């Protein structure tokens, strides 16, 4: 049985998570990852891979980098995972509330956009009808002058 690789290069992680090496270096600069160096090469461990996975998941969920760092820090130091899970749950509840409010705000704006669209269409139809009536009257006047 082959032993599974326990270290990863920056290219390995970039490929696996479909991100750029620059993104990985950014997370390293922010203190979320701490690869060891072999010369100029970064060598990432399973711990780094897990932290990167958590950071990307946190970003996808809309957490700030500070919130992500806090939660990941708890993951490293907490003996009781319930505290970390409770904090994560609190963060998720806050994020959910914010998203629900955004959705409500978007629905209101969309309704306003639909109303304005309809008003604009009605104005264009009224102007087109008015223009047609004016042109018809001009044609009738011309026909009367000729006759």
C-alpha cells in the first residue's frame, strides 16, 4: 500500500483548490498558513492544507479574513471543539441574517426597477401613438390642400 503524500507544493494546492499561487501567498502573508521552506520552495503540510480549505470555505460563506483567522485560531487551540462550533454557528447565524436582509433589499429594488420599466414603456407607447396621430393629421391636411 502506498503511503499518502503528507506535504504539498504551492502548485499542488493551487491546482487542487482552483486558485492561484498568489492567493495562497496572500493567505500566508495574513498568517493563515505557515509553510516551511526548503530553500526558496514552500512546503505545505496537511495542517496548512486544512487551514487553506477552511479559509476558502469561510470566504465563500462571506466571512472576513479576521473572522476566518479567529475561527481557524480556535481550531488550533481549542481542546473543547464545542466552543469553536458555537462560535462558528454564531457567525453563520449573523451571516444568514445579513444575507436575508440583502435578499429583501434586492427584492424591493427589483420591484422598483420593474415599475420604472413599465412606466417607461407606457410613456414610449403614448409618445409613439401621439406621434402617429400627429403624422396622420399632417397627411390628412396635405391631402385636403391637394384636393
